[in-house]
């Protein structure tokens, strides 16, 4: 049994994939606390789709190198993000509507372009991830992205949390809320891009929301949300990669599906805010079974 | 007077003055405030009274430095308030706050120490003492480790005031602090505001319950985009002037 469980680690590409899953899962898990507290899951999710044309353009212009996909997607996210801002300011449309139009258009362009580039077999990798295909250099790229992103987020933890809690009050206490909001968005996009190889741009937002959202249902402590998110993200991703090998399923969807499962357990069984706990609690306080309230 | 008042104006020889001079605020082309002027000083409890859309919240935000100003300005202790000052605390409406945010009472109060502690420095013993004092003054010791949604409306309002005290604010700007509170919480909050005003702090609060103005405040600003009247409650808060503040605009130029 143990042999069977550890068998995948005999292969170098598996070891690399598990390591990458730990790294990417931790970074995304930590950053996911900011996405949940900022209530901007959909916005970040839209931007993750906008990355595709950037990747396609980068491959078209400079070919596929270690950093080209990263820089291309960063550029695309910037254009789409700022573009939606410009459209909403320059017309009567709100930013979310503008974003929806821009990112779907960009996504479509990306798909058409990627198909024409002769790397069509890689299309699925960009959409749903291919963590088994990672090279050592990709691992290093991911390491540096995680290092910088986590460094910035932990260094600015105090003013960032104040901005997220109440930006007006934070501003009256001297926090540069506008600059911090832009910076946070930029770091979140960088983290998002780092997860592309693991889960692809269709699923990336799952990894960048689910870990801290799960912990949010279990605790009232902000610190627990960040480090618990990192723990849940890292461990779940690593185990999902192994499970993918054992059960012969794709690793990217396995990671996001398993995160969904962990979230569902917290939602149902959480000791304080879980559905079961709340049902038994309300039964205790009303003295009636919850169904019999008519 | 308690020892915790050392940071307010009570121990100074003179009262600090807040002057609002010909303040004008525009949203796009619409004037939200036009030429509003008044001046008051520490120790006063000022009510902002006016109909919806009269610019009460805008005025509070402008004084707090949150609102771009189109004309005029705010002078605190003789100097212009350019952007923010730790001496001026802003307390938002309770309904605009995310009460599910994973933060404790103490965590909120601790935010008030940001101007002193800065971006990175760990909170010092002096910070902790200021936080403890603020929590004790607002009678929140037993609740300080609670998540903020597990508080009553009155307690939530006291948490905000405690943060302003930890911040060592001289001026407290409160947006509708009494809204949504039950009777007991209302009278307790009124008492609290009286106490911190008597310590020498300046309280400015938007308020919409006309029946309680006389009990709580000593000065009143009747506002309707412009200053209708400003002064002592007993002089200015008269039926005739209230009528003028709230009267429907009938074909007004």
C-alpha cells in the first residue's frame, strides 16, 4: 500500500510536479485570502481568461521561452484591466460589464490565434494546465514569482488589510489606499499567472479563491486565513497531483476538484459556521427541529 | 477627568479651532456643497441636520480629507487640512462596514495606531497601552477578542469610537451614529459622546432624529447644500429654521 502510494515519487517528473503543486498551491492559497476579503473573485477570474491572447501573442512574437508566456500574459492582463477601467470612465457602462466584453473578446482572439500557431496540441495545456510537463526552469520561474509575491504581500500586510476592511477609514489614517489597491491587483495577477502551468487559465481562479474561502468558514482569525489558506492550497494541490497519478486523471482538474471537495466539507462540517453546526445550534436555541417551523 | 485625556485638548490652555471656510464640493457638475462656512472648537458636540442629499456625509468626508474639494477649505488649529491627520477621525455609517470581516474588536481598535506605528514597525508597549486605554474607556474589555459581527449595534459604535481614541484623535466625525440603535443603546451612546466632548474632543455627527438634538448636542449646523444656520442649539434649532431647512423646494431659483 505504502509502496503504491509513494510509487509516483520514483519518477523525476512526478517529484517536480508535486514540488510545483506545493509551491503554486501555497502562494495561491495565501493570496486567495486577499481575493476573498476583497470580494473580487469574479474580476480576477475574468482577468485569468484575458491571459490567453497574451500567451498567444508572446509565442507569435518571440516564441515559447521560459519568461515569454509569463510576460505576454502579464501584458494582456494589464491591457484588459486598464482597458475596462478606461471604458467605464469614458462611457456610462460600469466596469464589470466593460470587463466582460473585453475579456471574452480577448479570450476568443487568443483561441483563434493559438490554433493558427501550430502549437494547437498545447492549447489544452494553457486552458486546463499541464503540471506534469514542467521543466526545472519552469519550477525556478515559479519559485521567483512566489518569492516576490509573498514578500510584497507579507510586507504590506498591515496597510493592505486596513484598505480591505474600510478604505475610507484607512485613508484617514494615512494609508495610500488607491496605490495599494492597484499594487494588490498587480500582485494577484502575477500569482494567477504563476498557476497557469498547473491548472490553466480556465481553472486558475479556483486555486486563487477556494483555499482561503475554505478557511474563512472555519475561523475568525485573519492570520489563520492567510497561512491556513497557504496550507490548504499547498497540501491539497500536492495530494491532488499524486491522486491524479494513482487514478489516472488529469492533474489540473484534479487539483481544483479536490479544492472544491475540501471547501464542501468545511461548508457542511465546519464546527462554528458549518451547515450542520448551525442547524443543530438553531434547534437548540428554538427547542424545535428546524424543519418544523411553520 | 481621566488620565486617558492627556492626548486631547483638555489639558491645553486654549481650545483648538476647526474652521470650515466657503467649502464647495462638486460631483461632476452637480454642487453637493456650496460655500459652507462655520467654525467650532474642541469640547463641542455639533449636530449636522438636513434632509437627504443635503450634503451631510459629503461634509464629514470633506473635513476628513476623503473628498476632493472644489473650493474653500478646512482649517484645523490654524493650518489647512490637506489630506489626512491622525487628529481627525472618521467613523463611517455602520451599514457601510463589512461586519463579517475576520477581525476582532481589539484588531479594529489597533488600526487606530497605524499613524504612530507605520507600515512595518511592530506595535510597541506604548501602542498597546493606548489600545488598552481606549478599550477600557469604551467598556469593551470583555468583548475585545470577539469577532465584530458578534456585537450589538451600540457595541459596534463603541468599537469605532475606541479606535478614534486609540488614534489620539481630537476631532471625531460620525456619520449617523444613532441610526439602527435601540433606545438603551441610543442613550448610552449619547452619554458617551457627552463624556468625550467634555474631555475636550470635538464631536461632529450627522443626525436625523430631530427630537433628540437638544438632549445630545450643544451646537447645530442646519445644512442644505448651503449653510442654513449655525450656532448654539438653543439659538439656532428653532421651528422656523428647521422648517426652512426641510421645506420642499417649490420652484426655487
